């Protein structure tokens, strides 16, 4: 299996997890919950980077068709 697809899947999961941590946690003065919410921001942004890296690796690793030159006229 190529490395691009697993990275895209892992990055998407990280991004969704970060969104859930950021939007579902209401700290209300609790420092621990505020820290977890901030970590959700970090995980979401890191997930976007991992997804982009997976897309780039997927595009780089594709096998292109060789150019067929036919000089017969």
C-alpha cells in the first residue's frame, strides 16, 4: 500500500478529532478543560498538515504512462 492514502486517512481523523475537541468542550473556568480545548486546536491544525502531506505523497507516487513515440509515417 502506498504511503499517501494512510496519511490522508490519519490526517482526516486527526482533523475531525480536533474539531470535536475544540467545539464540544466548554471550559467554564476549568484550566484542564481549557488545555484540552487548546490541544484540539493543535490536533486539528496538525491533521490538516498531515492530510496535505498525504495528498502530495499520493500525487508524487503515481506512475505516469511512458511517452510512446511513433516515428513511422
